[in-house]
C-alpha cells in the first residue's frame, strides 16, 4: 500500500521499521499516516515510463538532425589518419566510432547507462589529445632548418613544408574538438548533471575560439621566416619568387585556421542550441492503454 504522511515518520522503538506517525517539535504526535491502495502507484509507474520514452523520442530527433555531421567527421578522420600518430588517431577515432554506434542505437529506443559511464573518460582522453596537438603546433613554429651552404632553395622548401604540416595539425585539432562537442551533446541527452553539461559545452566553444589565436602566431612566424630568404648567390627575382611561395603557403594555413574555427563554432553552437532545448517544455502525444505506454511521438 502507499503511505502518505505530512512529517518525518518515527522509527519503531525496536529499530525494526517505521511507525506511520510523526511528532512535532514539542514531541507531541501531529500526524498519522494515511494508507491508499496501489492505484496511485500504478499511475506513478506509468508516468516514469512516459518520461523514459519521452527522453528517447527527443534524443532520436536530435541524433537524426546531426547524422550528416557524423558522416562529415568520419570523412575528416579518414583524410587525416596518415598525418596523425597512431596513438592520437586511435583516441579520436575510437571515441567517434563509439559515439556513432550510440547514435545508431538511439533510434531503436536505447539510451543505456553504459554510455554515460564512457562519456567522462572519453572527454579526459580527448582533452589530453587536444593539449598535445596544441603544444606540438606551438613547438613546430620554430625556425625551419637551412640545409644549404649557398642559396635558399632548401630553406624555402623547408619553411613551406613546416606550414603544410601545421595545416594537418589544425585539421586534427578541429576533428578532436568536434568529437568532444559530440560527446558532450550525447551527455546532454541524459537528464542529470545538466549544469555541468551546459558549462562544458560553453567551455568547448571557448576552446574553439582559442584556435583563432593560432592565426596571429602563424603571421608572426612567416613575417620572420621570409626575411631569412636572402643570399648573394640567388638573383633578386628568384628570392622574390621564393618569398612569395612561402607567403602563399602561410596564408593558406591562416585560411585553414579561419575555416576550421568558423565550421567548428557553427557545429558547436548548433549542438548547444539543441542541448538547451532540453530545458524547455517538449510537447508529446502519448498513448496509454491499461496503464501501459503505447505510441509516443513529438506533437
């Protein structure tokens, strides 16, 4: 039976169970429990089932909306895999593959606890990858080696090669951030720790904006590097052409940084908007037959 009482129930004197009575601050009895049949409990069970199904329905809609982006991340990982070391690639690709399986299982009505348990370790692993990529980018912005005793051909090629390698690091950072945003969004599908989830989404968007600072780092670097392309063994036109090639490669890198920032901010903002929708009322049509939940769909 269901017990309803206004106040905290008393423990039995022998410690075995509770008495359906409550005392006031003066020690006097102020309330006796009321006993009800199980009809109310049946309704409570049905309500819980409705909420569970409702969360799945909302999750299904959101995951359907981002299916195209899942494919885009996958293609980006395939393009970048030969430029990333195996350990970092494994962490990004492993998390993405897992989240993709989750996305495919949600339409079938699954939102298991096991997924929740994986999300936090995944964020920790990917944030470490992100930091390693950032440090590698910074350390790569050192002067390119000059293999030539005479002339500038080797130096100009090494500077260009440096900027081309940095482009691969930018794409890797973009993919890592997009995968972390995806993991955070899946986290938002669970009705718990919503404050932390919203805060993390905001922090991830801040990290995307920090990528923008890499552009100014590249600008400072190539403005120094082109001044090193000097030699009395090369003609003025040759030196000018080589400086121009270095400048064009550096500008291409700057454009790549801008494109990655713009694309990831757009993606992250879209996920943040969807996650925040979870805090607003969602209208559902629910069919309940004999206390059992039948069809549920978005109104």
